[in-house]
């Protein structure tokens, strides 16, 4: 199974998310995958270690919960962890496995952003420049490579906006009711996906 991964336990110091270290300890080593350490991540960021433990807890059948509440995934909703499970199950407890879903979501973000800009500007060059500018922004270069659900939310919101723009730009033709209506359907699906990931997404939606 490879070497054990040394991580630093996530222990909030104050606020409503305060959880006793004694309660967290079993969950952090639920699969006996980690060597707990107070000062070492072994290339994991604190948030990545946090989500890895959420994934491991989910894969263990939510064994470590408090009053029926999923205690290890409080920044985002339950879906955020579910989306990371296949990668971790396939590639193991590694930085690559955690970051792969976010990387794929970021690729989808760039594709939808390019398509949105092409439809809006009606110009391939302008759309390409728009995508390049997005490539060098913090969303892609920093958050896009981190094992956290931000890229999923951003990609879903841009996709929802793209399909809704197509609906308003083209409308629904009487000859293509079902085909044109798919723009509304897809926009709604991506909007629901974003809100299921993070309830704060309701504001841009």
C-alpha cells in the first residue's frame, strides 16, 4: 500500500466548528493510513489533509460522525467529498489523487469560459484571449491545483451561465423546441450542482 502519509491534524481553535482533538483522532486514522504529526504535511496543504480525512471517513462508511452530522466536511456540502472518492479509491492516499478532480474541474472551467466568450463576443480570437487571461488568474494557477471544491463550484457556475446565455441569445424555435430547451435544462442542472456543492452559490445563480 506504500508509505504512510504524515499529516497535521485539523483542529479549529475557536468558533462553532470547534471539535475536541480526542474526537478527531480516530477519524484521522480510521483506515490506519496516516502517521499523525504536529508539524508535517508531506506536501499536503492543511485543507488537502482535511479533505483527505473527509474522503477516508466516507469510504469507511461514515463511521466517525457526531449526532448524525458529518463533522469532517464543514466548508462545503457532502457532495464535495463524494466527488473526490473515486480518485482516491483509484490512486490511493496521494496528493495526485486529491488534486486530480480539481484539475479536471479547472479544465472544464476553461472550456466553458472559452465557449461562453466565443458565444458572447462572436469572435474566436477574443474568446482565446479571454481564456488565456483566465489561465493566468488565481482561480486556475492556485485554487485550480488545490484539492478543494472551489474549482467544481466555479466550473458549474460558468457552465450554467453559458447555457442560460445561449437560451436568451437564441430563444426557443417552434421547429426545435426540445433541442433549444436543452439550454434551459443544462443551465438548471449546473446551477443545482453548484448550489448542492456550496449553498452560497445561490447568490450568483
